[in-house]
């Protein structure tokens, strides 16, 4: 199957969907504080998405016989991705939480994620967030016309492993457009100059998931939440990127230059 190439109309629609996705993400971030439950955060996400006239692409998302029951993915500490908001999960000072927001707006999908501190975090956790955000930035820089997907993968992996962390292999980045997951798959590990050729008009969700310890993960009994096998911390950052002749363009960059956006993007 070929990688979808977006025309001008599709690109305009992707810009809007991604703007909605990033607006929700950074508004959600404002609500993160010790004492709040991940259920409350998810409900806030549900309301915001509805206010903006969009739909959560996570809610009801089907994998096998299961449907994802929440509106956003909220993953705390050793949770890697796909955490389900819960009244039992109360954020504490020093935690880290990955916020992953995927919305559909007028038929197109924007996908983005950040991992943020809850209150004051340890320097070890600070470093994990920084290295993962840098890995995303380095991966995006390789999303150049004429490069191959493996150039993105290799840039992410080498940065992560240079710092002694493990890069998750069971889940990958992906093309995104009218569906949440389109071709190509974008692993966060791989060889330079391998995989599909990058052409103009691709919209790619690049999303390093980085563990302090082993790259191995497991799935909790809820059927969704992915955690590290060894209980070590994990971080996740994601942007939807448009490939152009002039270089990669991040479609999920927050539009307003607020202090929030400064560390959010990494
Ligand atoms: N950003 C995640 C992904 O690309 C969102 C998954 S939504 C869920 O897979 F429904 F699968 F949880
Ligand atoms: Co994604």
C-alpha cells in the first residue's frame, strides 16, 4: 500500500485538525496539578474537544474486540501510553504524566502528545523529559523530502540510547490523515537510509516513547494501558508533521507564544 499524499485541500484540513489537537493538549496541560484525578483531566479533555466542535479519535477506538473507553490517553510514571483516566488515579507532586490528544475535525485527524511534570519533579525525571523531547525534535528534523523513514527512526534511537535509555519497540509512529493510523509505520529505532522515501505532502505522526530502563513493555489487565516491564519511568512526545519541499512543518505547534509552549515543544 502506498503512503497517502495530501493535496492542498487535505493539507488545509489537516492544519485545522492539528490546531484543534494542540489547543486541547495545551489547555489540558494547564490543568495538571497535584491532587487532580486522571478522570477529571479526561473529562476536561472531553469538554474541550466538544466545545471546539471536534471529536475524540480515541473514544471508541477499536483494537480487536475492545473499544477505548476514554477521550484522551493519560499515562503516569511507568505507564508508557494509552492510560485510561481513572478516579482512583490521583496525581502526586513529583509524578510525570503523558497527555496524548487525538481529535477528528471535519474528517481529518490531528495527533499530539507531551509529557509534563506534576509539581516539582526529580532531576532524573526532568532529564527523561528533556531527552525524549529532544529525540522528537531530532526525528522531525530528518523528515525531509528525499530522506527515508529510517532516517527519522535512526535519529530518535541514537539520541535516546546515547543517554542510556530504552526506546520502545512495540509501538510506533504513523502516517495520519483521514484515519488515525495510515501508512507508513514510523519505528523509533532503525537504520539510516532504510524504509520508504519521504515525498512532499505526507502527514506523519512522529512519537518517541522512551523508558529509563528496558525498552520492553507489557499491557495491563484493562487491555489498554501499556507500562514498562521493569517499572521504570517512561515519557512520550508526539507531533503531527507535514513534509514539504522547504522541510518539515510541525502542524501541531501551539499557535500562541505563551510561556507554556516554550518547554512543551522541547
Ligand atoms: N497517539 C496514540 C496512537 O497513535 C493514540 C491512541 S488512541 C487509543 O496510537 F484509542 F488507541 F488509545
Ligand atoms: Co500517534
